[in-house]
C-alpha cells in the first residue's frame, strides 16, 4: 500500500465509527478543537511564519501572501467558526421520509454521512479547519490536501485538530493531512476510489478544471463564477446602478461577483453613463461592445470574444448591449458558468421568464449576485458553492455533505 | 461537429424548453406515446423480429433472446408503464424550502430538471421507453444509447415516441437514439460534457464498471448487487429459511437477489440443513467455507476467495459461518457492493447495530433484500438502483432525476 492508501484506509475506518457518533460527542470534539486553536495560537503562528518567509523568498505576490497569512485575530476567527459549526443542527440520522407499506414493511429514509471526503485546495490555511469542522459535524472523515506553500501551517492546524479529536474520544483519523504536496499526491487522490467517496476542489479555475477532468473519484465542482446582471428596459436605473456596483465592487475576487453586465438597448444611453460614474469610484475598467463604446466613448476598452467568458476576479467589467430579454437569457445560458445570474426589472413577466429560463444555481430579481453564500442563504456555513447539478447545487451546507440510506423494519416479509 | 455533438446540442435545446413545460403538456405527450405504442404495435414487432432473427443467426443465447423479444402483450405492458408514469406527481417546480431572510430577500429552493440525461444500456428494448418516460416526466431530455442487438427495435420505439412528442406540441429532440452502436459512440457519449449533465449505465457489471471508470460526464452507478443476509444467533430459523429462499430464488438474475448468506456459528448446525432442504427445491448450488462443508457434507462446493465477491445472478449461493455480529457487519462492509443487506434476528440491539453500522443503500431487519425496488419502496417507478452515495442512493424515482435551483426575489438589496 502507498502512504496515501494507508491514510485512506485509516480515514475509512474512522468514517465508520464517526457515522455512528452522537451529536454530543461530535460537538465536544469541535469545542475541543476551538479551544485548542486558541490555546496553541503561538505554535500555529510560528509554523505560519516559516511558510510566509519561504513564500517571500520564493517571490510570492503580496496578495497571495495575504491569503496565506495567519494572525492571532484570524485564528480566533477560525476558532469562532468551529464553534458556529458546533451550534448548527446535526443533519445525521434525521428521517427524510418514513412510511409503512401495504405489506407492513416500515421504510425510513435517513440521512447518513457520505463517508470519506477529499478536499484539494490551495494556499489558504483557514480552509484546513473550516472544511474539517463541517466534515466532522456531518459525520464524515476528511483527507485534506492543501498547497505546499501552506504546508507547515496546515500541518500545525491538523496536528492540533487531531489531538483535540482524540482527546474528545473520537478517532483522530477522522481528520488527516496529505503529507506529500507534490502533483503526484493530488493525482493519486483523484483516483483513490477504494477509500474516497467524494472529492471537492477548492481554489482557482485551473485547479477545479484539472480535478474535474482527471478524477475518477466523484467530484463536486465548485466556485467557478462568470455571473451576469441584466438591466431590463423597465429597470429602476438607480436600483440597477446600486446592484451593479455592489455585485462588481464589494469583493471582486469572489466567485459570486459580477463579471459581465447586459443592458437593454432602450435604456443603454441613460444607464451606461450613470453606471460608469459609480464604477469610476473604484476605477473599474469597462470592456464594452461597439454600442457601449459609442455611448461611453474612449474610456471603454473594446471587448474581445474572450471577455464574454472570463472570470476576472478583479475591478474589470464586461459590458454588452442586448436587444431583448431573449437575447439576455440566451447570453447568460451560453456564457455563464451556472453560478448566479440576476435581472433588474419592473416587468413581472420578464422577471418570471428570467427566473424560469436561466439555468443557474441561483437566479435573482432585483438583488446583487453577491448574496449567493451559505451564510446569506441561511445554511449556517458552507463548504463551497456547487456549479454542477448532480448531488448539490449552489451553496453547500451540512446537508449537502450527506447521503441517505433506506432502513427497512420487517417481520419476516418476503416478495 | 460530430453527429453525436449535433444530437447533444439538439437535446440541450429541447431540455431548455422541456424544463419550462407544464405538467399537463408533459402528461399529454406521455399519453400520446402510450397510445401510439399500442396503435403501432405491428411496426414494433416487425422491427423486433428483424433484431431477433439477426440475434438467432449470430448465436445469441436463448435467455438473451428472451430479453430482446417483444410481444403484443409486452408492448401493452410497456404502454401501461408509460401511463403509470403520467399518473405520478410531477416533481418539477416544487419548493423544497422557502424563507424570507432578515434583509427581506425571499429565497426559494425549487426542483428543476437535471437537463440532458444519457442512458447506456444493453439488449432490453423496454428500457428505451421506460427511461424516456421517466426523463420526460421529470423535464429532462434523454439521449438513449442501446445495444446493437436491439437497434431496429429501439429505432422503431424511438421514432414512435418522437412523433408522439411532436404531435403533443413538445420538442421531439427531448428523446433521441444514438444511431451508431459501436464502442466509439459509447465512448464519445462518456465524454460529451458540453451537452450531457449525467450518464446512467443500465446493464451488467462489465458495462457499469467500464462507464464508471472512463466517463468524464458525471455518472450514477446503478445495479451492482452482492447482497448478504446474516442469520443471527437469535433468529427465528423458520423465518430465516423463508427469507433466505425468497432472497435467493424468487428472481436470481436481479441485483437485489442475495448472493451470500452469513450464519452465526451457534445456529449453523440447526439452520444449514433446514436451509439446504428448502434450497434443494430449486437445486441451488451451495458454495461453503470449511465449517459449512463439515456440517452439510459433500454436497457443498468448497468456496474460493473469489466467491465472496461474486454476483452470480443464478441459483448459486455462497455460505459462510461467522463467529459474531461484528464479523458479519465487517464482512458485509468488505464484500458487499453497498446495495442491500439484511439481518434476521430477534435481538433488538443486534438489529440496531446492523442497521446503523452496515453501509448500504438499503438495510433490512427480518425481510428479504428483494424489496429494494422503486415500486416496492413507494416511489412509483424507478430508473435504476444507485449504489453510490452522491446525488441518489437506492431506488431512483422521478425526484432523483432532478436538481434544485435557488430563486431569489429582491427589492434592490445589496450586500
């Protein structure tokens, strides 16, 4: 067996006991993790400092270093997140349905954990704890495979979690970190079908595409967001400016940020200058089609075909004028990633058509796409935002980390 | 574009309109299909006769020819199945949850179709209609890729369904048949990620494993069943014989039939001869471990390691004596395929432990594994029995052919 197979087998064994662990025991382990993170903050900071100095030496960009950086305050925030997960309802064991059949069989469909979840992620060490806490609460074992830049930080965090879990009387192999951070280990994890029930990549588009294209373990695709806002002919233009500005500028790097705005031709001459005035506050670069260029003039960068499919993650916005609702819907369905799509309108029938016909995890009328988030949607916490249709779609909370099982009580029935 | 890409694009376009079709329109199309199947029975029989004579000429086994064979009565049964699907509740559009958030956003999570479903199957032409009816009712377009042995039959059935669908005012491309029945087309379908949302293989183990191992389109694994029954120390032995006989002999070829029985050592000397007496009625071949051989004598075929992992699909049963409930649970979890597992017991705590600790789609106390079926479980109809944990587990009805979508009603909210 390879090192990863040994780790997989240990995780699978832990998953079997964790599936039967009570809520009280799982919560006690989460509380122990939160306390240990606070008590052992200095250890974590020391490991993180070593990661950061190696990162600086290797020429990592400032923004990437910031993602990697932990502070006492950030660690306290992470511990607080663990306590919030402990406070959420336990999804495991609940009966989704239950019925007695005509032959007397009582059939209950119950929530059970998925089993062993693999997470492949990049340079954010907070994911190590966030993901582990959600998996633990939902009765799943987790194998974490973080980026090499954060290895020392992840190692310290995982060690602290494992000893807290063992101290609370559960199997410490419920949480483990892949020790090899080379490409080989990511590749092996993608094919570890004997031990992994599902693999969730968290990170940039390149990572997610590589995992989706290569893995034979079932994958949940998350976090790719080319989101649109369509400003309809009947839109309240002040509202449209406010929504567009929020969707683009409140946090451009996240997947629910707007990348492209579609504007109905009838309101483009009035709306585009208003929008530009607001976007200028953040020096947003506008990349527009010919009509947009004609209306706004030289400040607009001519859009290329590639712009319509690009997730900028930055203060850049593609702008297109469309002739109709049909064209807008079709454009969203062609160029969107099925994440979040919004219409600003005051026409009832257009709102209904957009909601029904646009094929995305979240569709909005008169609100910012930035709300697509487990916390905002009331799920309590999220492990990612699924952009696929199978298993889970949109923000994934604890329930999305479960499967079901039919439990059948008989008295000797035969068919 | 390849022929299959053209077909995929047409299916995707049909899926968009079908997702918004009302229940009345979908039911009208299903009724039209049922009527047309009855009216055009002679055409179907003629096409089937051509398939059958080619099959006979190629030396196909009698049992395979029987799977391929259609009769007026079987076609009437297929049409009746379509009417039953029409009578089922439409899962699409229902709100799974709805809430108003503190900021006033109304967020509804609604059932929507998956989109385009691919079905890869073998020589049973009834699958062509059964699968199409379930997909149509759940608002999905379907691309059918049947075996070459049934091509003429499938072609006739598909043509009849397409004209009925068009006659009912829906897009006929909601249902289509892959025209190329070579391995190449199956392979292309497994990678048609631009158009297919999910792929469901229906057939033997070889087909299912090949699709699972190769497809980059998300797959739902169905129908592999190495099912066990554990006869506990406290079992009512008459009940255990009745359940075992039913689980093995009522229909040995199906996936919910028992392949292996585990018997507690304390009751083996009493139980095994009783069971053998009953199994002899169907001349079931018993393959046992050394203890079983010692108890039953020379009529037992010595079991090899391979027997513990074999889905016989025949009147053959692997028999093993175990020392404890723990050993039985561990054996089910190691050698089972996660399909259906049963315990016969009168000890409460053993029943509970078996239900909780055995990891399978359906777990039973004191009943035959043969009940794992969409009809028996009250789902109305099924497209297959999932043995994976993601998306769907166990018998898959109409709801399992759906995804969800968050629909958000705002009044200008920004984050």
